[in-house]
């Protein structure tokens, strides 16, 4: 997949795609329905499958001091979109100049002139342009005038209700990663670089791969059974493990992070990018009377996590 961030000076080879448009936070089943509709248009037109999204997320732009809400960082989203077969990922800079465009200007200057898209697919609730004044029907009208096709994909519903990023955030906040996965169509993942921590886990016999969750919607703090993918390097592969997400109250921590212990693993992961999939919630964060009690609980957590992961 080719990631295109400089959309102002587009290579002619990157024009002419059939592209889904939206934020695609989480790349959930509803998003995948939009991508599938774009795939069908791409096949019909013999065009590349594209996806147009925005960076930073518009909500981040308008409320920079709001609590973290993203289900995925840009890296994780790109990884998942590549799995969906997207060939051209247009990460359009979301800035004051873009916000000032009227709906018609957005269609003309961004979709038609800048990206040269042959066909676009949006969800039924899609809004665009200054003050979100344009909707899907407006986009169809502009497309007919400007020469690009438009498909409006219906909203997707499961038995439990509408699939949305908000519903997925709620499931994660409540410690229900399996319910989140049912809406996502894949496990919710924390993706990023392994950073140096205080190495306390190593002293306890449980060395962990530490990752920041800054900017991401925090799942319910506690311990999870996880699957870990290492994409490259000498340790490339998939591993099972147990992860603690939170502030480490036993050690008076105050910055949330994700600490993952990989079963049956030996090696150094510092600086590598890994993907931690939350499979099941085991227990909340706790404090203990001493290190022996903590280690005993960690032993029990890992035993339970192995049992769960062997059945998934």
C-alpha cells in the first residue's frame, strides 16, 4: 500500500482511484462495508482501490485538549487498511485551510482537482465542508457535475445495534474487548514502539515490552490476555502473552501505559514496533501487601491467559 501525505503535489500515477472517504478510526465492520463498496467500484472502473482520510483526526483538530479518544493511531490504521487491500491511502492534512472550504469547494478542490478521484464512496451519515454543511446527497450532486461517481453506503447494524466507533469505545471502557472485536471485525490493537521503562518487571521475573498509549482512548485499566505480533526483525512472529494497561498503582505510577509479558519469549524488543491485540479482560488493577503477593497474582494471571488464548 502506498501512503500519500503530500496531496498538494500528487504524482499523476496516484490519480484516478476509486476511494472510500472518512476517518476510519478503528476500521470497524461499518468502515469495511464502505471499503468493500469502493472495491466494487474500483473493479468496475479498473482503477486502484483508494482511501481518503484525514490527519490529524478532525475531532483532534477542533478540541486539542479533549481527553484521548482515538481507537487507532495513524500507524495502526494504515496496517489494518493494508490488510483490507487498500492500494492508495491519501492522508489529507486536516488544517484551517481545509476547514474553511465550502462543501462545493471541498468537492472541487480536494476530490476532483487535487486527488483526481474517479469514484468516491461515503457512509450515509457523511458530512463535509465548512460547518459540516454538506451531506451525502450534496456530494452526489457535485459528483454528477464535476465528473466523479458517488456511492452512498448504508449504515451497518448488528443484532446488538449500530456499529460505531463510539459503541466500540464504550465496550473497551467497560472491559469488554470481545464485544469490541465483534464490531471491529478484528481484535482491538495497541500498536507502537517498544520503549524503555523502569525494568521493574525484569526484576520480578516478568520482563515486559512497554508501550505508550498517549493519544489513544484508554481501555479499562487492568490485565488482559493478549496476542502480540512482531512484524519484522529476528523475533518476527505471533506470540501469546498477558498485558497490564494502566498507571501501576502498586508503584505509584501516574502515566498510563501498556506493559506486555510475552510467553516463551527471550530477546530485546526495544525500538521495535509491535501490535498487541486485546483478547480478554482478566481483572482490574490492584495493589498488594508486598512483592510476593504481586508475583503470585502475576503467575495466576499468566496461567489464566494461557488457558484463554489456547481456546481462541
